[in-house]
């Protein structure tokens, strides 16, 4: 991968390995932290797990950056780590959630993902509530997909990656990317079309 | 050239449901195929709803978490590096000799080693997790778990206890009944008064002779008595 925009920063990290969040590694972190967090948030569906997955992603990046050989784009490598960390954390927290069903029942389902209300000042309360409800339903539909299809959906539609970049990030062929996306789309179509119809007709 | 529905839908997925002006063949197909036009509308709506999700910027606390993780990783690396740098002590001659003595001459790797190494190389994390999970100490279930289960599911636990008691009672009753019959038979054999059997049909359990009823309770494992109590 000759024209990787992150090449010089990555090589700096390889020449003088980072000892903390500083120098070239800090620059890479600043460049990727929002993208990584966004992917982790959309795959795990909640802030706590997204934070854990992001932390793990940068921890792995820190430990393994010396071994990166530019066989793919650096960004694809980072996305791959973020996707795997998110799926892994989601699986673990799913097990934790099952183990603490009693607790969550008592707290009235406090584990459910929450959307923040940053834009509410600029729109009417009813419209904001409706928008949040729609966002929540879309996020829930994403979470109902299998981990593989969830990852591909987030990379394609939320991060707007091309088929080639998704293939590189997930280590799968473009044919597999297309077939998985098609299946994810079928599932999302089934789940979301009634939601969207209801939302835009009311 | 006209497109098939399958080709059109593949192209629509690539284009996120919106045909470009240069996609003349696709546009022509959408003009004549209502189903594909519907698919295009739905695909566009779903794609738009997904891409329209607000982006979540990383919260401030992530910086602190990452710094902590990196420091922990760095300390770990340093510790491992320190261990690797330790000088190796020479093995005392007598110990080395002893070790050679006990080593079997034709030591061969067991067949299972191939599989274990193969698994290890394929997925190191899973292999390591499996290895350590296998060494975990088995902990007995705490008393509080049983209390909780009794609290949440009293019926099955209690019914098991009742069933055991009933079974034991039925066994004792059966033994007593068998003893009674044996005494009767022995009494008859010793020239005692003749006893006739009488066949009576009873429509209610309550009308049964107490002896017959206890025999029936024994044979049915106590169910007859239980039924009678319920009716009361």
C-alpha cells in the first residue's frame, strides 16, 4: 500500500516505538479516535461498551503498530481491530447481561442504549422526540443483525467505506462483501421499512 | 441492452438505491419494472436512514482510558523485557545428569500434540483462553444460590421432597399390606377360621374399607390419599 496517507506517522511510530500517548502515536490517535468510537458505538449499541472497545482498539494498535507491514491501508487495519474489539466486547457484555437479568429487571432496563439530546435546542420537543425514537429504532435494527452483518452495515453506511476497503478491513473478498451486504439489506428492509413508513406518514 | 431484475438490484445496492444519470439501462429497467422501482425506493430510504445516524464523537474520558491502557501495556512490556534479559543460570552438573537419567530413551510426541499445536497456531487467543479456563478452580455453588432458587421456584423443589416422602410411605404401606396378607394365609393354613373374599364395587374412595384403601394408597404411591385430601 504505497500511497497510504498514514504511512509517515506509522513509520515514525515504528522507528521510535511510542511509550505512551505522545508524538506520532498521539497524532494517529487524534485522527482515528472519533471514527473508532463511532464504529464501536454503532456495533455495541451503548456508550460503556463503546468506550471499552475503543480503549481496547488503541491498546492493540499501540502494541502491534510495530508489526504493521502496509499490506493493507492503515485505516482498514484500525477498522478491523475496532470491529473485532466491539464484537468481542458485545459478546462478553451479553453474557454479563444474561448473568445479571435480575438486576436489570429491577432497574427497569437501564442497560438500553440512550441517544444524547445535543440538537434538541434547535428543534421542537415533539420533533426531537420523534427523531430520537427513529434513531433508536434504527440502532435497534442494526443490533438485531448478526455480528458479521452488523459490522459490514456500519462500515458501509455509517463510515461510508467502499467495497474494497470493507473487504480489506474484514479480510473477505468483494463478492462476500456484496453478498453479506445484500443479506443485511434484506433484513434491514424488513425491519426498517415499516418503521420509516410509520415515522414519515405520521 | 436490458438488465434483469437481479442485476438491477445488485446495481441499486451498489448505488444505495439511487440510480445515476449515466445508468441508462438501470433507469430504463426501473421505468418498466414496478417491483424494482419499489426496491430502489426502499433501498434508498434504508441507506439514507443509516447514513443519517448522528456521528458519535469520542468522549473526553476516552483519552484518560487510553493513556491508562497504554501505560499498563508499557509496564507489562518492560516487565517481560526485564525477564527476558535475565541471565540464565547454569544447571548444576548433578541435576543435569539426573534429568538425563529419567528421560525416556524413545520419547515421542503424542499424536494429540499435532492437533494442539495446530489449534494454537490457528487461533492463539482462543487456545490460551481454553488452556487457562481448564485450570480454573471449580467452585461449589454457594448456599445463597439454593436459597434464591427455592425463593423463585418453590414448586419443583418442594414437590421433589413431597414425592420422596410419599414414595417412602408407599413402600412402608406395601410392606405392611404384604405382611398382613402373609399372616392371613398362614392363619388359614393352620386351620383358623375360613375367610371368604368378597368382590365389591365402590363408586367413591371414601366408601372403601380402610385396609383396602391403605393397600391402594401403597400401590399408587400415595396418590389416592393425596386425592382424597384435595377433595376435602
